[in-house]
């Protein structure tokens, strides 16, 4: 299966059955135990990212690119805190949903711009580029290209999360339906931390902070890298 196929399948998945599943996980609808566990784990990752950003910056006016924004779990609170957020996703259903949530939730909707866009087609320049729980959909060689592109958009900081290679494989069968592809051959990719760090360093960034979120079914390594 080549990379074009990966992208096509991911896009189709998040415009159909994946949209419904992840919307329910993210938005608090009725879910099964595995999905509830993933909701809690993902919320922890979101809070860690927001905590880092709020600890460091007056977010007012800070330019942030949220690549693969989903339903806006990061973009919306960041816009609320005053950041100028460019939020994009390959799935138009995800973007439509994020727009609707933002228009109901935000007093300052002008702080966030939403777009349907493959992250590799993004351009512009942002203080901070965030890519949360997206790399899991791509193999390492593609992830390398994506990370390099995200680094090229960032003036000072890149924040990435990914599923670390160590603890992941055993759970894939159980959560298969939450990823594109037939559940027995789940298309969820784990990454070696050393590989992710290497590509960040090649692009002129060094790791500043790291976190790990592990619940029963959700494993996400979070790295913050700053421009050297
Ligand atoms: C598991 S969700 C995470 C959403 C969001 N970042 C969050 O943490 O709440 C993965 C998202 O990545 C998006 N995605 C996957 N590949 C992408 C690509 N090449 N460019 C932009 N978005 C992509 C999917 O459509 C989906 O909305």
C-alpha cells in the first residue's frame, strides 16, 4: 500500500465512519469502554499542550498552526485564550464540525480560521505549529516528510504527538475500528521516538519538553521542539 493510498484512505475514513466515531469520542456522546478510555487519554494530551503554551506565553496574538485540527479540540481553546489560530484538516466533515462548535463556543470567532487542507499543502509562517495525534495515520518515511514540512512553517516551536513503538502493538486489534482500514490490518502506525527526534533535529529543532500519556488503550508521546 503506498502513501497516496494512505492519504486517500485516511481522508475517506474521516469523512465517513471515522468522523462519527471520533466525533462521539471527542464531544462526549455515548461511547463504549475503550472509546471512553481513549477520550480520557486524548483529553490529557490536549490539556498538556494547552498547559505548556499557557505557561510560556501570553497567548494573545500568538500565531498558531493546528495541522490536522479534527473537531477543534485545541484550536478552539487556543482561540478563546487570544491566539490567532490557523486550523486545518484533510477531512471536510471534521472542519465543518469544528467550525460549528467554534461558532457556538467562541466570543471571538475571528481568532480562528478553518480550512480543509492536507497538512503537506500548508504554507505561511507561524510562531507555533501543532500536530496532535495525526502521525499515527502515516508510516515513518511519510511522517518524516510531514514533520519536515511542519518545521518549515514554524518560526520558533513545533509540538507533535505520536504513538510510540514500544507499548502499542498489543492494543491495535482492540481499537481497530477507530482507525482506517479493515480492523484486522489496522492502519495505525507507531513511531520510534529516536526517528522523530532525528528528523526534528535535522530540521534545526531541539527537544525542550516531553510528556507521555498512557491509559489502557491510548498511548501518546508528546514532544515540544524549539528552533535552535
Ligand atoms: C485522531 S484525529 C486528531 C484530531 C486533533 N488533532 C485532536 O487531537 O483533537 C486525526 C485527524 O488528523 C486528520 N488528518 C489525517 N491526515 C491528515 C493530513 N494529511 N492533513 C491534514 N489532516 C490530516 C484527520 O482527518 C483527523 O481529523
